[in-house]
DNA sequence: TATTGTTATACTCTATAACTATA
DNA sequence: TATAGTTATAGAGTATAACAATA
C-alpha cells in the first residue's frame, strides 16, 4: 500500500534525533508517561479545592459509603492505614468529615461526610469529570471501552496474584 | 439457592459491601490503580538486576542513543536534570556507562554504555518483556491497539498543552 | 548572557514497626 | 491473642534555586 521509501514526514519532535522506540515498545512505560502527564493536570484541578489525589478519593468514598471504617477504607483504596490517618486528620480539621465511635466496637470509627464535605465533593467531582472530558473526547466509544477493559485486566492480573 | 450452613462465607477481604463506583467511573483513577499494581510486579523484576524504573529507562536510552548528552536524556525521559545526575553517578560507579567529554562543547558529556551495560540492558529488557507478556497475553490485538492509541492520546493531550 | 552539569534541599507519596485501647 | 487506630520514621520519586565551568 505505501511505498517504503517515500515517507520523510517524521515528527519534528525535538532537536536531535533521539529515539525512544525501545521504551515506547513497553506498555508499562507508556502507561507511566501517560499517567504522569495526566496527573499534572489533575493535580492542578484538585488544587482549586485544596485537595490532592488521595484526599479526593477518600472524600468520594466516604460520601458514597457513610459509616465506613478506616480499615475498610484503607483496604478499598489500597493505601496503608497509617497513611490514611493523616489524610483523615486533615479532612476532619477542615470539617469535611466526622469520626464517630462505633457503639458495637469501640475500637473503630464510623466515617461520614459533613454537609460541607458533600458540597466540596460534588464540586470537585464535577471538575474532575471536566478534566477527564479533555482527553476522553478524543477517544471513540470503542477505544474507551477497550481502554477500560484493558486497564481492568492489567489490574486484576497483578492485584489478584497476591502481592 | 444454597443452604446457608455449609460455607463459611466468602473471603474476609471483601467483607461489607463497600462501593467504589464513583471512583471507578473516573478513568484517571483506574489508570492510577492499574499502573500501581503493574509497578509492584515490574519493580520486583528489575530488582533482580539491581535496577529501578528510572535507571532502567536511562540505561535503555543510552544503549539506543550512544553519545547522548545528559540534558537531552533528561528531556527525553521527562525527568529533571538534577535527578538524572544521581542516577548516572550510580550507573557509572557500577561501570555500566561512561561519561566522556564532548570535544566540541566542553560543558557536556557524551553518554555511552559499556559492554557490561549493554549486557545488563539486554537481560533486563527481556525480563521486562516477559513481565509485560503476563498481562498482554490477556488482551486481544484490538485491545492492545486501542490501549496504545488511547495512552498516546492522553499523553499528547496534556504533554503538548504546555505543562 | 545562556547553557551544561552539579549540589543542596524540600516536599509528596508510600511502606513498616511498634504502640494503645479495645475485642 | 487479634484487631482498629495511631505514632514515628524511612525510603523513593520529584521539583526548584543557585553555583562553577563553558559557550
């Protein structure tokens, strides 16, 4: 179909011809670079609400699961309990969540979002959806589904294999 | 319709019905979780060669681009120059690369891999490919292409937008 | 004056051991 | 003895300012 000799239309990416075809051949490398680039933008969006990725995820999970315990939350978010504590401390100090003792188990706390927490979560979530639309709009429906499916397969390949 | 007596319930890990459909609705969250899970396995693979992700990428790039300068390399890998210095220090101390003065510009160093560097790179790269095959085998050709295309679109959406 | 490589530093994210108070 | 939450800490990864040598 294409003549092999007649395509000088190389992407004039950077100054000297530095090739990274070896690294580009690794999906893991592309995944890292894509996520890093995405994260820069996402962090800027969340910064408007004084949130970072883990506090945002934490708030969303508490709103969706009122009464959740810290250990359940840490497990669901795949973060360590000690790291969650400081996140919850900050969210509680900002009066976005409450920690209530569980009557049936006085070791545990039931996590709930305050009214302010619900409102901030709603606004931040919509902003994140707008951020996502920036690149999702460039993907076809088939591509989105393939991406979603592929990400889930990658995740389960390694997560369920007993880390 | 099973008798409730026989089975001691499911695994304790999925104990109460905690939903994360809100977060799962965000591609960025799935991307992060997938990459994190993949990274755990990848780091274990690289650890056999006493390499981390950045040193591995660095070595691959130097092997593919002999004579590369540090600033070019940092740019290609999207890492900061100061952080690259310590990576190169370690690779040089292990005698995997050399730093030679550029005659035409005595400020710069030309980076080259030693024989040992080439050999380690070759072995590590093959091990990483085997790691990749673990999840790529579960993806159809269409899924791989969609994943690759989608990752590139995500990357260019944010990388070219002037970070 | 600008650029290359460098040093020092700081901030985020993540991981682990060990403690307390309950169960 | 085991579990929920906590404290303290250490290790990576990443980001910026400022410097010396060179262009």
